[in-house]
C-alpha cells in the first residue's frame, strides 16, 4: 500500500487551478529556493502520513459533495513523492477528474527520469506548472502562477492556454477552522495565523 507525506489539504478550493478542486500539498523538498512559497513544507520529516487509499476516498467524497473538477498537487515538492501521487492521479482521472501539478523543477528536468515514478505521474497529469517561485517577478496576468518565470505545460487535451489569463483578479481564499485557526491559500502560499 502506498503512503503520502501530506502537509495540508483543502477539500474544495477555487484558488488552485481551473474549477473547484481538491488541493493537496505534500511535505518535503530538496530545493531551497530563496523565495519559497511554503517554507514550512520544505523539511524532509513526517507531517501527516496518509494512505493513498484514504486520500482516494476523500477525493471521491469531495467529487460527490463539492462537485470538484479535479485535484491539484503542490508542495513542498510533489515529484519527490511521484510513486504515491501517480497512483492518486491515475485514480482521479479514472473517476473523471483532471490533475494539475506544481513543481519547482523544469519539465525538461523531470523528463530526465531522475525521480522515481515520475514517468507514471506525468502520464496521469493534465497540466504541469513548472519553475521556482521568484518573489521579484510576481505574476500579474496569469492565474495560479506566482511568478512570471513559471510555465504551463498541457499534457492532455483537457485544457489549453485559454485558462491562463486572469479575468476577475487573483483569487485568495481565507478559512477559519473550528479551533479558530485562520488559513489562506492562493496567494501563492498558505498562511496560518
């Protein structure tokens, strides 16, 4: 059985890709980008270790209850957990959902197969957004990317460049959980207050 080291999950968000999506941030990253969006997710340590089987049930439930269009995989660095994420992405597509992947690596680097399971993961991803977040070149015109250097790659026919332009301003979502913890996503990082 596959497991994933998960840093955060938002069951239904409109700020992490086209349509309403389940966003899953994984824990752990080997890069140390100076402008990292989620520095709390860099450490290679257990956060919330969850069976892929359990995440599949959550995604299926989110499709039923929230009408999600897809899942978005972010981090940390998702490609470090490619074997487990590929199983999750394959399942998502099988039940009619799209898959979006954010990575700090360039797509060309991923295709060099230096990451275990990356080929299978990329077979089950519709959109890859690649490149490190750079705070000195903040993106103002395209949805979901944090900086101008990041690129969209369409690996299926599900989406194309028409989704990129911002039409109504950048979406940021704020939530308050039952314990009163405030969190935000879509800015391009998660904030907990």
